[in-house]
C-alpha cells in the first residue's frame, strides 16, 4: 500500500508535488508554532499569575493593617470576601496547625496536597509559590501564593488561589484569535504559494510542451529567455538541443536527397544506354562507346556504395584499427604512382618529399585511403602547371605528426571551408571539375583521422592555394 501511495505521488505533476509539499510544510509549521506557543504561554501564564497574586496579597495585608488600625471587628473575613468577589479569586487564612481560620467559600476537603500546615511552615521559611490539586477527583490544578500575616493574636498564613480552569479560559480566548489569524495567514500563504509555484513551474510546463512538439518533428521550436539563471541555462541547453536536432534533420534530409541524386544519375545513364543498345536506338558502331560509359557509371556506383559502407563502419565504431609503425611517406608515394598519368597531363610539380624517414603508428590501409582521397582532391583542383606540396611537422609534446597537403589553384571560398567535410558536399556546384566524385571522400578522411585520435581542418587563400592539415600519432 505504501509503495502504491509513493507511485501515486510520484506520478503527479511538479506543480502539484511542489504545491502540496510546501502547503503541508506551512500547515505543519503553524501546528508546531501552536504547540510551542502553548508551552511558552503556560509558563508565562503561571509566572504572571504568581506575580499578580503576590501584588494582590500585599494589597490585602495592607488593608488588614489599615482595618486593625481603625480597630474594626472581624475585618479579615470581610476583606477576604470583598477581594474574592472583586478579583474573582479564592483566599484562605490558616494557622500553624493548618486549620482554616477564614475562607472565601473554598471547600477545603477537596484539597489533596500540599496540606495547609506544610504551606504554613514553608511560607514561614521564605517559600511563597505552591501548586496543588483540587476539585472532584483532584483533577484541577491550583496555583497558590502565600504570605505570613501578623495578627493581634499571632501569626497566620494568608493563601490566594488561582484555578487552572481560568488559565484554559484565557488560552481558549487567545486560541480563537490565533486560529483565525492562522487560517487567514495560511490562506494568504497558500494563495501566494500557488502563484509562485505556478510561476516557477511554468518554464517546466513550457519545456514539456516544447519537447512534445519536437518529438512530433517541429525542430524549429525555441524556448524564451527565463529570469532564473538555472532555468535560463536549462532553457539554453534545450534550445541548443533543438538546434542540433534541426541541423541533424537538415543533414539527414540532405543526405537522403544527395544519395538519391548520386544513385539516380548513374542508374539512369546505365538504364538508358542499356535500353538504347537493346532496342537498336544506339547503332552498333557506337555500342562500344556507350558500353564504356555504362562501365564507368557502374564503377562510380561501386565507389559510392563502398564509400557509404566504410563511412557506416567508421560512424558505428565497428571498424577496428590494425596499427603498425610505418613511414608516412610510403602511402603518399604509392598514391602518387597511381595518379602518375593525371599528374603528367596537368604538369603538376610535387614538393616536400625529399625528407628523412618519419614514422607514424596507425592503420596503414586506412591512412592509405586518407592520402588517396586528399591527393585525388588536390590533383582535381590544382591548376595546370601548379604544384602539390607536402609539409611534415612533428608535435613532440603530443606525440603527433602534423601533415599538410597544399595545392595551388583557385582556392576554396571562406563560406565553404567549414562544409567541405560534410557528406556529399561539393564546392564546385556545377560539378564541372568533379564528375567522378561522390562527395564522401573528405567525410571519410575526417572520420579516419578522428578514429586515430587526430584532428583535421581545411584552409585556403583565394587564387593561391588550398591546404588540408591533419595529425597522426607517432607512438
């Protein structure tokens, strides 16, 4: 049952939980204050009662002396009865044996303790405050103050009584005022609490609604600024998340569109030319030419699928590194040999490879792919008669080697530099210089470099050069 209640409470909204807990705290605080007040009031009442009775007894004794001076007869009883009526208190005069000499209608048989002889002795010795029980079944507290009185025929003890029922009458009167005040204060506090709780939980409600809409695909939604610093930071984090999701959605849509385009173009060519050959639209004299185009487009599809598979492995973390120590120049030279014909056609000069052996510790096959993609990209955009330069700079403190591959040419516009590593992004929108590329090479390069714990970035100066700078581990 307890677990069920906990679950029920936990299922409530933050507003309900906060409002309930705070309201309960306020109510319990008022109850605690009430009990504390009762304890403090009881002590205060008793002390005040003793003090008032001491003053009243002093006045009565003064009146006794005045009456004795005037030689009045039986003045004690008259004075006691008069003051008892006026003060609504009871008085008693007892002798040293505890016998009652005068009384204001008190039924002395109802007193249990202390006995009046004891009160007489203790008063004589300087004690003046007493507490006893009186009433039916000795159920009522009685507070007493005593003073010694020197009469014409000896010493007597005059005792003044205050009953606890009068205390509770005073308490009840005060309690009525206190309860009304408490209820009013509680109502005001609850109203203020309701407004504050509503204001405090409003941002959470807004976030919940915003999260629901984002879950439905509305990634453009943003939260407003909040006054609280904590909520402002949370709202900013939420907006950053929404922005990230929106960017991811845009990238996802762009990826789908680009993949569709990249697949559709060669497949359309392959299908169209194959149908033309089969139905005789393309003459036999042109068959070999178009079969070569079909072969090139097939290879293009193969490269695209292979690149996408490699990228998928890199991003999913399923590609394992087979690290070895090898010369960083080795995959560069092997790649340059592959592109020897294209280098000669554009009369491109190779610079920076006349260096001593520099080793890196990495996966040689993956680094070969990095060099292949970067060098292919450099050759593609290097101007005729231009150059490709390789720069190697050891970073001893980080155990890394910084490699720069720079090529002369038109360069890359500044707005494109941050996008060159995105999937299917091509700086040459007309694709005039990049007819065979699939737009995944640089994205794969970045993934491989990051997999090795390195960094990569692109830099360019319009009309002069473009360079890619990346790092690889040496140990």
